[in-house]
């Protein structure tokens, strides 16, 4: 039932059900990173999937939402990054029924804007958001701004990379946080999650 509603937000505006969506009590959102042109996930992506899978195992009734579409800098394979992550998680033991449709995002702000209608469609009231230590500050900034009414728990994966590579990622994030904070206030408005949020 939930997936039929989600097609509305993935571009197919003809598949809409009049029935009420089933409620997802808990949702694990695994934010994407990179894969190569052959569809092999980066170590960072795999580490996020591992933590997300562990959270799912702790609450088997929860659902999983993977983010990531296509982009020159992170995925030039024929398949969306989110679908590659889903297959990886299924190989780890997550059942196909655990997954919602992927959010085909290209960057972190889209992680928040494109997951919002999916979360609303399935009625999730609480989400576990998984990302890496170098990325999580920006994730919190964006999700708190875009989805302020949603109950969120942020889960951090420690990044195991050479010191110079980690320093490069941290430097990138310092710039990206300032850029995205400006973009949010200039171009985006918080998304209302439920009727109760309307004044």
C-alpha cells in the first residue's frame, strides 16, 4: 500500500491510491555516498549500510529507505545509488519487504526534501538517519531545517580513512555547511509533516 503512494514522488503521477497509507512506526534512512561505474559501493557507503542494517535488526518491524540517484561525482552506473545500496542490504539479510522506494537524491539537501514526502506518505513519526562522522553536522542542519516537526535520531559511522583523506573530507564539509546554510534560507522553506503542524 505504501509503495503505491510513493510512485507519486518518483515521477509517476498516475499511480495514486485513495486508501489510507499503512503506518510505518520506525524508519531507517541510510544516506548515500558513492559507487563506481560498475555498481560497487564505496567503503563509506558500505559502512553506512552496515550501521543501518544493525538498526533494522534491532527493530525488525521497521522499514528502510536508501537515498541516492545518479550523478557525475557519485554514480555513473545504470542503476540508482539507492537501489545498489538496497541490493547490498538484501545480500546482508534484509528482506525485500523491508524497503520503501529510494529517494533519488543528488546531494544532501535533496536527501531531506525527497525523503519528506515518502515519510509523510507512510506516516512515519520517528526516523533513524544514518551517515558518517564527517557528514553528520551538515545532515543535522539540513534535516532539522527541512523537516522540523519530525522526530529524528542521528546515527554516526566512524570513517576509517588515511589522515590526509579524512582531512580533505572535513575541509569540504566546512565549506559545504556554509554553502548549504545559505541555500536553505535563500531557496527552501521547512516542510510541514502533518496537519497538526499547521498554525
